[in-house]
């Protein structure tokens, strides 16, 4: 069985560690992008594998730009938007 890939746009290593632990326990793969540009590349190259996108909408992460772009790469992918600001 192929794991479901979860794309995380986030720069906080503590958030990444916690989500990676939960994802791996459930048989999913967490792919972390540190920048919106890196997220765009992942979606462009591997969009069919991404089953969930979690975006930190912190303005410095350009999460809002990624929110608008996700639909262009993949339709009907669930998106979770979080922020700590």
C-alpha cells in the first residue's frame, strides 16, 4: 500500500516533528516544504501523490499564495490552513 503523502508548508521544526510522528504512526508520509517555492515544486512534480496539504498562512511563508495555487496543481485536495500569528 502506498502511503498518503501530506504536504506541510511550515518552518517550525517542532510542528514538523509532531506532525511527522502522527503521520508515520498512521502509515502516511509527511513531506515538508520550508518555502512556498519549494511547495510549488513538490506540487508540480508529485501532485498526484499529495492527499492533504497543511499550510502555515504566516505572511512570511507565503501560505496565502500557495492556497490560491493548490487548485491549479490538483483539484479536490483537502487543505488545512493554520497560523500562530
